């Protein structure tokens, strides 16, 4: 997304976190998720998150790692490491939306991350059943970290397409942008003007809406992103984080 103010904040975090990324932990990998742009953005998180809500969910066992290895860009060993951490933190084998909100609340203690976490959770919850299984988690992570450019952009488009009708309209984009600014909080620098979200939405549509029909299609989104050198460079930042 062409949100230069958000990009600058996120890039500062990227530089800091990428310098000390430690061996992969399932919650650490949530750092590398889209933060209001067509690229993955990193944020610092703590290791202690309450998981009592997940204990009430029916225990889920993932499909065989061999099958997941065939379906993702991870090796069997990497999947074993990811699953061990996922299972340790989520004994039920699933993550619910409330947990996502708790995680992102810790990412951004000075803001309200609940709406952005809601949109992100829906992008992970491909079955739309209110829970994210280990399979859902690694399939999305595989795309974001090791997918092709088209796969990464398609996943991000789906995140922004809130009603899943195949288009991004201005109302959806405004909801996403507002969620991002709410999450960043009022202590951003430089201080954002009150009409900044609407201005950024207009910039987004000027760039992405090729035929000026008021909506952005997947093809328009991918084409516009590929024409933007900043987005293309950002998409390559996380190819070797694991």
C-alpha cells in the first residue's frame, strides 16, 4: 500500500529487528506479516502471551508433515521446529481471534490494534470458522516468507479485500488504513494530520485503479505493485529469515 508515513515507521522497525532475529518461534514469525503495505513488516513482540482461551477449544492435530512439506516451501525440519513452538504455546492446536488481538496489542502498546488484528486473522482463517490451525498458519507463512511475488501480492490483496468480492473499494481501504493508524497510536512521528487516512486512500487509488472505475482488481493491484520499486525491494527482505 502506498502509505509513505507508515512505510517509514515500519522500515525503522525492520532494520532493528532483522539485526537480531533469533531461531524461529511460531509467535516470532508473526512479526513478518503485512503491516498496511503490500510488503511484510516486522514488529517486536514479547514471549509471554496468555493462552487460556485456546484451552477451551477442541484439540486439533495437524495433517502429516510430509504433506505440509509438499504444500509449502518449508523443509520437514523447519516444519517440526514451527510445530513444536506452536504446540507448546497452543496445546489445543488452534489459535483464536482473541489471541491475535492480544499479540498485536503487545506489538503496539500505545495504539489500538484490535481492528487490524481482526482483518489479519480473517486472512489467516481461510475456512472462516473462527480458528487458525497450524496448517493455516504455515501455509500463509510459506507464502509471505518464500512465495513468489504474485503469491505474496495475491495474499495481501485478499487481506485488503475485506468482503471477499474480488475487489478493493475505497470503503475497505479506508477501514484498513484507519485500523493501521489506530494501531500505530497517537504518538507517531511526524504527527499525522486528521485527514491523513483519506489522503492515503486517494493516493492508493490514483496509483492502483488503472481504469478509474472506483475499485481495484487483483490484476490492477499486482501490476501497480510490480511497477513500484519500493514494494518490490520490500518483498525480498524476508526471503531468508528462517
